[in-house]
């Protein structure tokens, strides 16, 4: 006696397929806009060399520019990262631009504080 095989619905046209196709691009665009770019390094509490390695990796992958972003106390570490990359590891990198600003953050108790931010753009 022959066994019955179950078939999956992969490749089978469904009545709701048109809706899925129409809605998919909108979702994809929203995800791309919310997702950070590959060439952005967010500096935080790790040692500087961890971020230096990230920047060097981005340049080795073929990126023409890398953004080093930091807020608050991490700003000095971001400056250190940019200078270490520029002076010790990748000699043909230059600082293209430095953007500074203030971001307003809301704490858990609903009070608002101002936090300084920096974006250092390194380019080849």
C-alpha cells in the first residue's frame, strides 16, 4: 500500500497572497529606517580598543566612511577611538566632520535632562 505524502503550502497560491505582497515592502522600508547603518559605531562603556577594532573592521570591509557616535561621559572615549584609529592603525583616514549637539532624554520619573552627543565621521 502506498503512503500518502503531505505537501507543504510553499509555492501554493493563496487568496491572501496579494495583500502580503503589497504590505511587505512597507514593512521592509520601516525596518530599514529603524535599523542603524552598518557603518555606525556606538561608543559606550567598553574599552577603547574594542571600538577601534570595530572601526578598523568597517574600513576593511570596504566602507568609505565610518560614524563614531557617543553621548555623555562616553564622548571622550569616542574622541580617543577616532585618534587611535587615525594615528596608529589606518594612516590614510581623515576626520571628515564632527557634529555635536544636545539630546533631551526623559528619565523614569518623567523628568527631562539634556545629554551631550557627538558624531565623528572618519573617511578615506
